[in-house]
C-alpha cells in the first residue's frame, strides 16, 4: 500500500471508530488505526522514498482492506 492508501485507510477507520455501536467494534477500529500508524512510521523512517510506493504483503493488504 502507498502512503496515500494508508492515510485513507486510517481516516476511514477513524470515522468507523467514532460511529461504532459497541465498545468491541470501537476497539477493533482503534487497533487497525494503530497498525496503520506503525506502518506509516516505518515508511517515513526509511532513508530513501522508494519504499513508500511498495505494495503491502498479502496479509497486510487483507488487514487494511476497506469494505
């Protein structure tokens, strides 16, 4: 995923967290936001910007999949 895609996923997860009807659902969304933030930090810490456009692994792509 690109930085742009990660930022969009984070924004949507934040909206879903605010609208969550159960504490468990809210917690799941905040966990997703945390995972996205970690990925963004890793990308931003890289010395060269070439890593920003790399696709995520299949597992990461599934986790960040927006429905």
